[in-house]
C-alpha cells in the first residue's frame, strides 16, 4: 500500500481541479494516492473527475458539512501513514 495520501477537499471546484490536479498527479506519481472528497458539489466537478482522472479516488458526501465533517467522517477511512490535505479554494 502507498504510504502517503493527498486529500483534496472539493465543493464546486471544477475550475481549481482543472488547474491544479494535473500538477499534483505529476509530482506525486507512484509516491501518493490521490483522493478528492466532494462535499455535495452542484457543478460538474464529479463528472469531470470521473471522465478525466479515473485513478483519483473519489469520496462523496451528500451534504456540505465542511472541513469538520471531512475530518470526523472521511479522514478515518484513509489508512495511510501520512495524510496531506489540500483545500484549493483557499488562497
């Protein structure tokens, strides 16, 4: 199992995923498993990921519970030794 997970939190962030995900994948090749946790996006970011990045593991929340929900509900599902979190819409 790959030791490191890169976790990207997404809510209606297709434009961020289009811009930054290629670089994340390029620089983490064979070194990290990439996850996108989607918080009930209403844009087409989920479809975009499925179509263009099938190796990215997607976790879906039916509501946007924010960062707290991800930490308490989704984070424990990841069994990697190192977890790196990215929130692309924060500047």
